[in-house]
C-alpha cells in the first residue's frame, strides 16, 4: 500500500504548529520516528521539545535524546537527560537500565573533557570571535548554565561569523524558554531562516512554549 509519507508528516507539522495541543505534538513525534527521519539536528530539537513538555513516552526515547545530545557535542545535557529518566523511573527492564548505565558512563567521561575545554575557553585572554562565543554558549547550556549560555549566544550572534547560525538561534530560544523569557524566546525562534532544516522545529517550539494558553482550554 502506497502512502504519501512526506505529505503525512507535513500535514502533522502544520496541524501541530497551527493548533498547539499535546495530541498533535505526540502524533507528529510518533510519525517522525515511524518514518525514521535521521536528520539529527531537527530530531534533537524535537526530542528536546517533547522533554520540555513532559511528553517523552518511554525509556527508549530518553536514551535516544541522550545519544543525540552526545552526538551534538553536548554531553552535559546527555547526563541531565539520563538523570531525569532515572528519576522518572523510565527504564522498565534490566536491559534498558544497563544501556542507560553504559550511556551515562560515556556521557560523564565526555562531560569531564568538555568541562576542561570550557574552562580554557573562558580563561582565554584573546578576544573571542562570534563562533567562539557560540561554542562557549553551547558548552554552558550543555551544563545547564542557561543565563550565561544565552548571553554568550547573543554576543556570538551579534558579532557574526557563526558557522551554524540557525542552531545558535534555536538553542538561544530554548534557553530563554527555560529562563522564563517567552517574548525574547519567540524573537529567537522567529529569527531562524525560513530555508533552515530546523525552521519547522523552531516554529513548534514557538507555538508550544511562548504562546499564552488559550482561555478556552481551561473550560474544556
């Protein structure tokens, strides 16, 4: 049976953005995974949104997010994700628990290396380029230091010369969400270029985290 899979995904994206609710977001997440979309940058940011909304469905999803964060060079984030999974008792069997232990060990080792690199970057006496500031921001945010990380990203974006500007912008928006600055977060998400592969995910973040909840939702 033939199915217009790209069309299904596109429709779900449009629904989830236009009418933000948990069901549409979960349907989009499930379809994205069913189609095994392996473009890691959009996928990482979609998983982050599901975590932010408390909608990651199972232990496997936590493991996938932690691996995506590790692959993106943010091991501190991977450690945090696995810690949240353990706190939520997300691993239902010994096999997943053991996988999580191994993944946590690898993430902690990588995070220790990153801590040293972060210290060196912070202590550097030469003026940082825009890309240096962004890398500093990524490292700080990886370790949960969102205020300082957001400031570094803002400095880097303002200086220019950033290799992955869209990634810096969407991460800035995510940090501003965590800092409870929805208007600034919305501006960061809106600044992502329309041609970027993460534009749709930026729009999802904007729809689900920076908009006031509809009054009608309270009355059912």
